[in-house]
C-alpha cells in the first residue's frame, strides 16, 4: 500500500509543477488594444468563438475599415507583424499599396517640373493599389482557424446597421470636408446633406457591406477580379486616376522577414522595408547604446536622442525604399558598428545643423491606425494600417463603398521636396509603376527577460519616434499605461526642429537645448494613438493600454 501511495503523491506534485510551468508559458488571458471599441469587441468575439490572434486580427482590421474611415480601409494598406507561438515563427505581412503600373516619377509635377502637392493628396490620382483585402484573405488562409466569412461578419453587420458619429469623427470629417463634398459617393457615405453629421448620427455603408460580403464569399478574387474590380477601375479612371484591371489582378501580399536587433537586453522585432520603421529604430538604439544613454543627465539624454533621430531620418531619406525595387542596406544600417560610427559624429555639446529646406506645413499625425493582439496561446499580432491622410484621397468609388487611399504621397514626388509630413526622399523612394511607397508604420514586438510587448501607433512620420519613446519607457521598467500617455517629441532631420507636444519638455530643458543650437516647434495638437499589450512571462499576467489621445479600447478577457 505504502509503495503504491508514494509514487501517487509524487505524481500529484509533479503534475502540479507541470501545470505551474505550463501556466507560465502561456498568457493567463487574451488582450486586444485597438483604436475603436467596436474593433476591440469584435476581436474578442472571434477569440470566444475559438479563433486565434490571427483570426481576431482579420476581424479587427475589417471593423476598423468600417468605423475609422479617416484612418484605414479596404481601399488602403498596412503591415501585420505576426508571431506564431507553436514554433516561434515570425513574419511581416506586407499589404502595402503599390503604385499603379502607369505611374511614373513625374506624375505629380507640372510643366515647369514643380511638384503640385495637392495631386498626390486629394483625388483618384493619389491612390495606390490597395493591399488590405488581399491581406485579410492571406492572413485567414495561412494563419487563421476560422473561415473568412465568419471573421468578416462583425464588420458587415456594422457597415449595414451603422456606427455612431463621435467628436473624433467630426474633427476628421471637418478637416477633409471640401474633398468629401467634392465627390458625390463620399458625401453620401460620410456626410449628412453635404455637411459633417452631428454626434450620434449613424454612418451606414451598404455598398461597403456588399463589398465585404463579396470578399467573404469569393476571397481575394472577389475584390481584385471580376465585377467589383471593373467597377473600381471604371470609378477611379472617371475620377482622373490611372488604375487598370491588371493592377488589381497583379496585387500580391508579400511576407517579409522582420527587422530584429537588441538594446540593453531587450530583443526588438519590427517592421521591414518598405517600412522605414524597424531600421530607423535600430539605428537610433545603436547610437544610444554606444553613448550610454541611460547614464546621461536629462539635457544630454534629450540632445543625444534628437541627434540620433536626425541621423536615422537622414538615412531614411537617402537609402530606404521598396526592397523589391532598390537595394536597401539593411545589414549596414542596423549594425551596432554603424551606430557606433554615427555616435562618433555627434558633438555632445552642440546640435548638428540639418541643411536648409523649403518649409511646408506638416500634417498633425491623426491619420492611420494600430492594434495589438495577444491570444491565450501566446500568438501575437501588431498591425499598423493606413489610407494615409484622414479620409485618404477623399474619393469613394461609386457602387463599391471603397474609400481610396492617398498613399502615393508617401513616395518622393521630387528629390528633396517634402511630402505632407515634411519628409524628404530621393532616388530610392522615387515613383515607379508597381513599386511600394516608403512607409513609417512600425508595428513592433519587444521582449526582455520577463515581458513581451506588442505595440505601435499611427502618426505619419512621427510613428517611428513614438514607438522608440515607448521602447525606452519599457527599458526604464515602466508599463504600457505609461508608454501610451507619455508626452512626445520628435525630430526628423528636415525640417530642423524638435516638434513637441505642449508638456513634453520643461522650460529649463528647452532653454538648455536652445543654447546647444536646437530649434523647437510646439505643436497645436497632441499626436499619436498608441495601442499596447504586455505579457509578463513569469506570472502569465497580461496588461493592455489604449492611448488617451484617441477613443480606443484595451480589453483583457
Ligand atoms: N502613410 C503613412 C505611412 O505609411 O507612413
């Protein structure tokens, strides 16, 4: 009897240990942080139905495409950074828009060779070939567990029944009112009798619901071939665009190896080209590491950070573009020795002036969207999606509900001429038929000995530095609530100013930095809308936070 009992107790103890180990290897709960409560809820609904994080990402993407027409949509593109827990596989789905095949480097120049800025922002000529519908199908077929039709149901329902206008919607629609009014189908879909609708008004999008149903039934071909494709091409061309059926037929999602590197014991996994985000973040972190950033005084820290940003954005303009069209020196730019070389070029007492540049008022960074997902298996998704400027090009293609992006403005229309974010570029990001335009979208994972973080944000050219500041907060031991709230500052080489939120740097620090030769541009509005999830590996606990600047929701369940 005794002989029998002893092994039984051992077995019970062993089983207990195993359970504890198992619990620590998986999150105790799932978490979703997105820019809209309806999207977060839809993602959790899919998880409850047995879907994984990738299924939830499809539902969240589709709902955001319906309820945030000022940020993303079926007519736009994005990057989905994935981590599969079963084998640790990581990839980035590149669903970035491509230039139409008929596009060329002089597309937005007038007869004198000057850039006509509005042509790449408003109207159908500004639209790249969308990637979101293809990415939804790709994600479902290759990584999900549930059928696309099930995953698109929440979005279809909201498109049919409507979502309520809030103050944020009103602000974005007011900003883009003239272009929305100029296109009948846009005015019908997003305005009320030609004006910005009041809070509470329901935005119903029956044409968009029909397009989503077609995608649900026929998959990728439902959007890129057949009747809908014909309607899209006809609508774009009659509004002055240059899309062809071949453009749509040829569109492909590309899986790219994410950019990876280390900073102070943390492993960073981030967006690869055609995003500039991962490379720029690693360049900056390598510079900081070389100069012992964490040990410096506050003015020295801020000075170093700004100088590192300046150099990373200079390289962005010089080297980065679509890797299928240009040789991007990824190894060099992300190598610690390259960072060390850049660090040596920094005078720790003086700002390095950037060249003089023609001024252009820059966008305030309210465009684009991000969501972060962790499921109970430990699968993760960080996705940043865009139609570029709020409400994209402002054109809904009649009979489709599809709002066109104006992502073509992310190309360099002419060397050295700033785009809507004040970013400059050169040959690497010149316009070419079929090419993907350079992006700043930076969906990111950060892993240290105890935590795994999933984060990202919208905000145009400032996306990269927002994610960077979040990573530095994490290195300081702070949690996601702190990262999303953090007051922000930004430098992007050109224009030569530190852009600051009102409370980002105190007066004394500003005057110390001014003495060192830095220039400041206080911003009228706050910027960004960070969505972050953290999994504490040792305890299994999960945290999630949504930026108080937006109307999003972080939910753990
Ligand atoms: N359109 C914003 C970005 O891709 O950077």
